[in-house]
C-alpha cells in the first residue's frame, strides 16, 4: 500500500494502470487500496490519490497536459500571478471546462504518461499566449536555468510570431528575480541606459546600474528580515561612499506602480548627474 501511494505521489498523484503494473504494483493491491479509500479509480485505467490536484486529475481523464502559466511552477519558472483559467495542451482542441485555455500545438513531446507539457512547449505557449511582461519573466527565468533562447526563436518563424520574438529580444542575462526583470524593462523603455548585475568591489553585485551612477535595487520579501536589512544598510553606505546614488523598490512599487518608480529613478539620476564627478567603473 505504501509503495502504491509513494508511486502515485511521484507521478503528481495520478497514474495509469499500465504504469502502476510496470512499477510492480499488482491489480489485487490496487483493488485493496481502492476499497480502503486510499486510492480512487478516476476512470478505466486511471487511479489517483484522494488529495490529488483536481486539475491534474482532469488532465489525466481527458488525455491532456498542463502547459503555459499553469505548468510554470512545475519547472520552477517565475510567474506574476496565479492564472484564472487552466492552460492545457490538447492537440484535438477539446477540454471539458469553460475556464480552460486550450493549446493545440506541440513542438517537443512531454514525458510519456505525464500530465505536464515539456518545458519547451510551456515556454512557447507562454510566448504566444500571455501578456508581454508575464511571458517575459517566465521565459527569462528559463534562460537563467540554461534554456536556449535560440531554440525558442527558431520555432517561432513568420509574421504571426513576431510579437513572441520581440519578447525574446527583451531577455537579458543575470536577472535574479522577476522584479529585476520588470524594473530593467520599464527603465530601458523610459530611455535609460541600464546594466544588470554589475559587480563593484566592496559592494557586491548591483541589481541594476542606471546611467552609470544610480544603483537600483529590487527588493523581494527576503529583504524584510532584520539581518538582511542590516546587510543592505552597510552595502548601500559603501555604494554611496564610492559615489553612487542608491534607490530601493519593492514588489508593489515595481509591479503595481511602475510609472511612479520610473519617475523617481529619473529624478535621482538627474540629481546625481547634476553633482558631476561620476564613479569611475574601470577603477572600481
């Protein structure tokens, strides 16, 4: 019984009879587990744990796979929000839910008997489906994991995919969080020269160096811890002693008030440039 439950957990809570039999779990053991309520028979040939995600169970029952933003968490990809609708890959285009976004095209097959689309399909669906910035943070996190942007670009030919290719043009190296990706994109669109992850001796790596003189830090929840705050204070003091201005912005500033963030950075840059004597990056 424990072996059956563990196997189902390793498969996302759902498995086909064939896979269970191949794992050495017999039909008699399956029958006992169902009778005891430890496992449910979803339909002929499919078994699931009672606590299994109902969306995954629905995918198994309809021979579908989670994809796009609905599968991002499976691959550790960044997302700006939880989706209102479930995104599924089903080549025949049918899925019995009014809240489903159905993707039909597949480029790279997923794991046999799995309920999650391949990472390539997840990224390509996101590029063709999601709003620009939502797709950007998701894809840039995959780039940080080592996924090839050229691989994606090669599979997005023609005018129909021009918008998706433009998102790939925004991807840059070194982003450590979706906040950094968003802030960098917004500031560049405002006309600023922005360098990501600039290493300065004594300071460390600056999230975004704007116009060579303003260190813009994008602070997630981890910066709220007292120990981290004290480290940030010391770091900011060192940066300022070297001639940099420092600006810190949190999640709400970057995600919900980007225009205000850009205006504040513009004012700080203007004030710092007016002082003259900019830091010599080659000497630092």
